[in-house]
C-alpha cells in the first residue's frame, strides 16, 4: 500500500514547519514527516529569535506570510530592539521565547492547517524515477523525485519533496571522550538519506556545531549578577494586528569568565573532540565554542556570557557563549568558578554535534536541486546555521515546490528586495566553506532592506501568491496609505520660525531664521514626529484625524530622514539589475570560451549561473571575466 501526497516535507524543524505550512496553505496536499511531533521547530540551541540581520529575516518571513514572527510574538518572554543607537538600517529585533510554548504553538498551528498532514517516523530513503530508475517518461539526464520510504517500512509517493533534516543526517554527538549517535540531545540520528543521495551523484560534506550546558535556576545566585532587561516599550515581530507586544518580560543576566575558569578549561583541551581531531566537520566561525575563544583570544582574562531563561514555567537556563565539547567534569568544575554559579547544578553539559550537509551550489535559486526535479533542500542541509536562516529557506522551498506543481514560475527574491534574497543567492552562487550565518554586512543594499519596511517590500508579493489573507492585506494597505499621507503632509505643511524655535533649542538644533517645510525640519538630528506632535497642533490634529499609528509614524519618519541614502541605493541597484537581466543559456559550454580564465571556466561550468549578475558573484570570476561574458551575451 502506498500513500499519495503532492508534497512531502522531511523534518519538523524551523525550515520544515515553514515549508509545510506554506505549501499546504497554498493548496498542495502536504505531508510533514517528522521524527518527533512533540518538538516541532525545536529551539535546540538558544531560546531566542532574531538579532542582527536575523531579525530582519524574521520580519521578511512574516511579511511574505510565514509563521515564525507570529509564533515568536505569542511565546516571547522578552523583546529588545538592538542597535537603536545606530541608523535605522542596523535596527534589529530580538526576542527571548518560551522554548516549550514555541514548539507547542507551532504544533497547534500545523495540526489545524487545511491540506496538511503529519506522520511521525524517520525517512530512510528517497525514491526516484528517470533514465536509470523507472523510465516511464523521458527526463533527459535529470531524475525526478517519486517518493519517500520510512524506517517503519511505509512508502509515500509524491511529486515534490522538501528535505529539511537539520543536524540529524548521520548526526554524531560528542562530549569529551564520550560520543553517541544523535541529531540533538535525546533524539536519534537519521540514517539512509545521505547514502541514497550520494548514490545518484550528490556531493556531501560534514559540518559541526555546539551547544552549552543547561543550568538549574534554583542553584544560581541571581542577586550577584547583572540583569539585562527588555525594552521599556517592546515592539513585536509580526506585522499582523492579531499579535501583541510581550507583557511581563523576564530578564536575562550577564556573567563573566575569569582566569581560574580558563585554566580549568585549558586542562581539558587534549580531550576536546573539537581540538584532538575526533571531529572533522567545519564549525561556525561566528558562534565559537569556549575552547575556540580561549585559543583565539589567549590574552583575554574574561569573556562575557549571557544567562537566558528557557521559559516561564521552567528553571532551565541557557548559558549563551559557553558552547563546549569538553568532558562534562571539566565543564562542571569551570562553571563553578564563575561568579554567581559557585553552587550551580547542571541539567546537562554542553556537547558538539557533527552532521551531513550538501554544498548548496547544487541548487537552483528556487532551492530545487539541479540533479533531481522536484527535490528541494532547505535549512542546515544547505550549510546554514540559525533558526531564522532555516525558516526563510523552508518558506521559499515550500512556496516554490507548490508553484512548480502548478506550472508556475518560482519566486526568486533579488538581493535588493530582501535579506532572504541575499541568503539564497550567497548559498547557491558562492557556496559555503563554514556554516553560513547572515550579517548586515553581507547585504549591499541594507538601507533598502530595513526591518521596518519588510512589509512594504514583500507583503504585496505574499498577497499575490496567496499567503497573505484579505483581512491582513487590508491592514497593510491602511498602513501604507497612512505613511504616504504623513510624508505628503510633511512636504506640504509650512512651519513658522516662531512656532518651533523653542523646541529646536530643546533638542540641540539651530533655530529657524525663516519658515520651513515640516519635511525639511524632520531631516534634522533629534527631531521626531513624536516630539513635534506636542508643539505643532496642526500635526497633532492630522495624525489623530487619520488614526495614524506609531508603526506608520516611524516608517514615515525613516523615509524622510534617510531619503538621500535610500535614493542612492535604489539608483545603484537599478544599474546593477542590467546584469541580472542578461540571461545565460542553460546548456552553454563555458569551456569553449578560451578568453575566460581557467578558474572562471571551471567555476562557471560547475555552478552554471542563470545570469551575468549571478556569474559576477561567483568567487574566482574576475571583472575581466564578467566583461568577456558581457561581450558574448550582452548584445
């Protein structure tokens, strides 16, 4: 007996949940195949969502119609907007979440999504059809996905598969000399998938990551520690009016290592799998273990760590910054030398995990694999790290798998449209030599890709493809209209010098010598709509009459203050779009172009870029090589 679905999503992590939710809501009969239904979108690492660049990704996921932002708002215990002392392009939302409630809310959402079905089991083999399998149709050299076989012997047939296996593929956990198979603490590894893909020609590799000890709050001296509170007036992730900012926030705490701690940790380096050669996978440079920190910054006498609550109803705390694969007794001894943790009890020690991934240059920008039609990869199997990066890939893979079955073109976000576009383009074009993490510095157009305007950039697209419902879209249109109204009012409204001189002095700005437009005044430092509203009755009446909320006011103010920077980036982006619009034939033989460097011919032949813009971003393709391609294809 074979069970039939349109799309099967393998893996119940952040990527899998977003992929399954999107595909089902768009209308595909979707099966989510997961090893543990109680740990949907599990926060295996720190119980937080967002942060620098990652917060922007979550707002983009929400703007397109994904679920991560909404579920974060429903389960948050603290919210902070990072980098508020910098420009708006750097503002980054971050929320601590209740780890258990986050998974529960995801499960509730998925179980109540029409067209979505869940099966608890482990996928062990992918099934294909094509020239070397079952040649019912002519597929040329490309195979097509046909189904999935599970550990329990169940066979599912389908027309598309989204593989989002996280750290489970041939996962191996390490803590000192001890090691065991597993995808994370308490969960078995997944076997078979890597072998079935290697058999048909997929390139694979190994990566590693780590997690710190979990601590019992009853044994921590919080009164000795420095608390870190959330924002006094917290915001939220979702643009939907159906969620609210977090109430009754929980604090995090700062703690510090010291020389005695370092000495204990160093005594176990020879037994650290990260150092003694036991682990061969590539690790994340930007989320180093405590061992890596001590080696890289050998002269530092202390390192800052963060104690983060894992929920409202648990005593479990996460020690951010103390990831380790050292023997448990070394971790235990070192932690007891940290101020405030002298009597701490560990729920479990930190450990490292290594797992299989597939170099993402084997994908199209749709996240469909080049070798197998209908097979999509998303999340850590593509060499990324982080819940946010995984969820974004899952959302796009789910959307594109559905669209492919309907005969529609894939949705491919450009680098000036979204951080998600930067993420996927980097993966597919450049590949990875370490676990990929998003940073604002990776985006050439970060003034355009702010967290505040993610809805203005992406919600029309989310509505067009069917993920944003009419009620939510009407709310969006109201905000967009109010922003435009307020900017237009500022352009037209004149302000007399006498009306505003005292106010300008109070904010450290030069008084006016003659009347000016409100728009020009708002371009000054420290001048805000919020404070101007108190001294300009006309502005106050206009905002109240049109019921313009704080979110629309902030957006209008950012558009005014950063107008010059925004227009300059748009101009640069439009110029570079010329390269994105020059197509390269799918079957073009780059080795036939002797005027290209040997390295360029090799790289271009391996990745086969779709456009000259994509080709220009491939490492090893020089500006001279790009000019050669322009001469060939740019006519």
